[in-house]
C-alpha cells in the first residue's frame, strides 16, 4: 500500500513541482544564454551605459528572486500545504478511510517530499553553476583540483569523497527530521477542536525552541571535546582525545547532527502517529 | 456473526459539548437503516467514529469485532457529506484510485453507473456541477462490495430523477451480508427503502426500531413520526 500511496502522492505533487522546476530550468537556460553568449558577443551590453547596467542588475535580481521563490515554494508546499490539505482538510475524508495504516501515510508524505526537496536543492545548485560556469572556470577548477582536495584533507583530516558520502545521508536524515517536526505540529494542531492552524504554528514554535535548546546542549558538549581540554570529562573527549583535532571536529559535527536528527525523529514520529490515529479530529 | 456494528457506551465530546452520550447500538447484517435526527443531533459524529475520522472520548466501537483501523476500512464504504476529491482529477483518475486501494471495488459496476447517469469518465471534476460531483462520489462508494455502507446525506444535492436511480442502486447493490446506514433529512424520499430507523437526538438514541413495527404500532409513517418526535 505504501507504494501505491507514493505513486498517487507523486501524481498530485508533480502537478506543481514539475512546472515549477521546468520554469527554473528555462530561466537558467535563458540566463546562461544571456550571460555567456549575448554579453560576450555584444560587449556593448555591459558598457558604461548606466541604463544597461541597471537592466543587467535587474535581470540578476530577478534570477535570484526566482531561485528563492522556487526553493521557498517547494519547501512550503511539500512540508506544510500538501500534508495539511491532503490529510487534515476535506481530502482527509478520503485518505483516512483508505485501508492503509497511518505509518504508510506518514512515510509516503516524507519520502515524496524528501525526494522532491533533494531534486530541488540539486537543481538550484546546478542552476547557479550552469549560469556562471564557463570553459575558463572549468579549466581552473581542474588545475586547482589536486590542491583543493589536499587542502580539504588538511583542513578536515578526511578526503572530500568521504565528506560527501557522509554529508548526503546526513542531509537526507536532517530533511526527514525537519519534515517530521512539521507533520507532528500539523497533526497535533489539527487534533484541537478549533484554531487548528494557529495551534499547529504554536506547536511548531514550541518544538523549534526545544530543538534549539537540544542543539545548544549538543554543541556545548562538542565544544568541550574540541577545545582540546584533555581534562574534560565527557565521553567524547575520551573517544577523540588521541585523534587528529580537525578530523575530530568533522566527525563530531556529523555525529551531533545525526544524533540531533535521530532524537527529533524519535520524538516526532511516534507523536505524529499517535495524533493521526488516536486523536484524529476531522470536523 | 450477524452483528456487523457494535457500539458500547460510545461517547464523543468536543470540549465541554457532548455530541454522543453513551450510545449502545447493534447493527446486524442485511439491513438498510435510516439514521435520522435534527441538525446537530450526532448523526455525522457517529458516522465519522465508524470510519475512524474521530476517536471516541469514552466507550468502544467494533466493526466485525474490530476497532476502526485499516482492517475495518477494507469493509466499510463511506460517503461523507462533502466532496473529498481533488477538482483537478478526472473521473478515470478516481476510478484508478479506487481500484488501487479497494480490493472490493468493481470498476465495471462503476463505469456502468457512470454511463447510465451520462457522466463522461474523461471529464474533470472542476467542470462538473455540485450535484454531478455528488453522483460521482456516490457511484464510487456504491461500487464497492463492502460489508457496511455509511452514507451521510447521499441524496441532498441531486435532482429527484437521479435520487430515484441512486436509491435503486443502493437497494440493488447491498446483499444479505451487508448493511447500509443512511443519514438524511429527506425521510419521505427514502422511507420506502428502509428496513430500520434510528432516531437520534442530542447525542442519545431516542428510537431504534423496524419500519414495519413503527407502521404497525404507531399507525403512521416514519416521516410523520419523525415530525412528531422532533417537533420544534
């Protein structure tokens, strides 16, 4: 059933996400053509004329705003609007009477949102890269690549490949945790008899304050470890004492992020499930 | 097991307001039951509880001996009093959706009913009138081979001609293993198809009897009795 839910979730979500990202691709192609071809072919466009410069700046501003709009729209739609509308408004009368578990509902929303947010992030990065990259830039990158890799290793004590391999699952885990906090807030807020949206916002604010507090505690613990104070009594100090400090910072940062995401999911998931089953209140 | 739905001390409160107050009810198989009562009497709350859209404050509710959950949703077909489909959907999208999720859904039966009511399967819901949307929704719900059909105001928004067809559909679709629970204000329209009636008022069941018994004992129609019991 989860597979079927994901299939129909994609079908619904794609109606907005595909045109939105096709628009992003179109803007990128037009922008790339303008910057890399038009401005180079016709240097007069970048001359001293104040109006032309103003026009170029406006176009750049438009591009930045468009990028932000695509990112924000995707985030707000996938994390807030879609789950709320589909599960807690009129559509919820259909979704909650399907013979599927609340687990399947939660995961289908999480998986589809995480996939689209990953695509969204990748496309935005790719768009910026496509917009400004040129043969000279690529040549320079390839020339500087060995130095870049070695300096990365010197700074963090691990290879860039390892860092990317660790960062991607961490990004996905953190995205899932953030989405779950929103799902939990919506589920709790909509269990109230009135002021459901306001209650959801209130729960979200409360959850964010708690998460920040937890983050601060974890960072403080990490600070004890990385301060080099070997007299520190934390377990982390003991584990990382003999390792390279920069490597310690990297791994400790990753461990803290993973721990933060795991704690968040460990609390948010059961609460979301509980409120979607035992406290569902579709009025 | 002849008992299809059992409510034991079923209570639902919204804050300080009690919508259902310790309801005890048994609905057997093979009956068409009218759930009748004035506005705000608790009809929709009871139907939502059966479908797991609300959780009881106290008490229990069992369908085939199970509390509402994915297993009971396999055998309960629910028509809410509102449109729950996305307006961008075409009728074929809805048919595909129901085929995917309900093992008991008969696509042939649904297509046959759509054709009978002159509804184009390729049409989008956004292009349909409110009444036509209601017909589509009812067709989907009645095209399942469910054990219990819960119909909340199924005929309120459709014209009298379609109303007759829909009632005929309800009668012809259900079997001795299934029951149909219909909540409506249009008592005179459905009176002839009902086996039993439940009168509900202020969250309490005032009467649960067969239509034949009412006619014999009271000497009046269900509609007349309803007007008498719930006179304002």
